[in-house]
């Protein structure tokens, strides 16, 4: 690395610090330097921090995605019929919830939507998509070929964004070293090996809702929903459709038009829960048991409501429901029918280099659900006791 190259990279950082924005091409080139580890660690960290603090533009998100997808993503093409969909909450939100998007993906898969998730272990939360699925028995350390087969066989799979099998050159290195949210929460999540063209994204800020929808348009998405929910009364934000307060949504329509609107829990006759009921458990196994209780139809409370509402967004996106209200009813019926739990078992079996070991973990947890109802007196959501 020459002094000239060091200074050129530093000039880009300085521009960001001063509030300026980079073009898609320059962002792509700077991310290539980062991914190839051609810059000192201090400059790499400064670049990520400056870009995040300034608040990234659609072009900057697209440039970061382009670099990650082109040079650091193993690519697969599942043989499927119909749309391929990815959904995720991108983290960094001020109100932490349990893993809603992962449960919603299973519900959507049970309803006939083919899901290609791209997730990670927890960075800004207590339990990421990869963490919860590993606890349940899904093989999250497998290569992209196993995930592709799972998508084809079970209609759902997850690529581990922190695995060298999926991002072999750099992303796993970078994500394993940081514990704060950056543009990678969005750009890296979009670098899905299966390159879906339908996407649902939750973001941590209302100001990012429309820019991220524009970024998804920039990188070739056909349809997308991007949203930020609130806890109500000007409170904190979450990267999900909220049952606590208003949610701002940007919808990318076929042809490239983006429309924005908002929804409220009252639009769906959902009673506002206490915030504590949506907090994650501290213990990972308890979080997995709660996850299974929802999908098994044994939890009819606020957690089920918010999972079904976020599943509704996926059904609406692919045209399986006319609106969110119809999608919500569809999600509830699927859970009650037992199809969702069956689909989860198929996923554990399909995405596994050792299916018997995965199914053993899954069945062990399921036995606890049916033996105890999945919740013991004194278990806690976050730091708040939950009474049986």
C-alpha cells in the first residue's frame, strides 16, 4: 500500500466526516480496499464509523453492496418456481425485540413463499437469526450448497453472513471484530448469495426507510417493503412492523415507483401490549423455547401477534394477500393448522450436514414445550418477570 493510496482513502473518510457523500463508484472502490484488507485497521474502522455517523445514502449503500456481492459472496441459484424472498431486521434499533423476522420467515415458508434468508449472529442484539436457528437445530455453519438444497427442498434456508463458507474473503473477518452497527447491517444483509429480487427490510430509523428502499431499487430489487416501527408516543424505534405504535413503510413497486404510508396496530384490531412482552429472553434456550411456542400455536399473546403481522408483509409482497389485514389472517390460520411447525422441522432436516443431530436438538426443545408449556414460573423477558 503506497502513501498515495493511503491518503486517497483518508480523503474519502474526511469527506464523510465533513458531512459529504460519496458516489456509488467511490464507495464501491473504498469498500474493495476494506474487504481486501489493503488499508490499516484504524482507517477501516474510521471509514465504517464515519459513513454510519453521517448516515449513508442509497448510492453509498448500493456501492457497499456491490463490492461485497462481487468479490466476497459465494453465489448460488436455487431451482425454484415463483418469487424468491429475503426478510430481516437490520439491527441498531433502540427498542430491542425477540427475533421476529426469523419466526415470520418460517410462517411465510409454510404459506408457500420461498425464503432465502441471509442473517448473522447477534452484533447489536442479544440473539441474532443465526443464534436462534442454531439453538433449534438448523446447521448454520454449512456451505452455500447445503443452504441452496434446503431452499429447494424445504422452501427456506439461511446463509450465515458471518461464515467464511458464505463470505470467504473478508466479511466474516470484519463482522467478527465489531460490536456496533454500521452500513454493513444493511449493505451486507443485501449481499445474499441467492440474489432474491423480493425483499422485506426493517431499519432502525425512520430517516432510513425511503433511502433503503431506493438503494434496493438501485441494486435491482423488483418489489420490496422497508419499514421502521415505533413504540408509540414519540418513543423508541424498532426494525419491525410494530404492534406498539405507528410503522412507517416504503413500498418499492414493480416499475420502480416508491410509495410511503404508515400503519397502526388499531388498523388490524391488535391490542397494544406492554413493551416488556416483546423483549428477548436473556437465556438463549428460553428464547428458542419461546420461538417454538409461537410457531407451535401454543402462544396466543403479543409475540404471536407481531410475528403474524410481520409475516403478513411477506404474503402481501408476493401477492398471496391483498393487504396486510388479509395476510395477518393467513398467518394466524397457518400457525393454528400445524403447518408452520411442520415446515420448521423440514428446514432443520434439510439444512443439515447431520440431520439426525439437528432433529435431536429440535425434538428435545419440542418435548419441553409440550411437557411444560414452554414457560416456567419466574422466567423473564429481558429483566421483567413473566407470570405463568
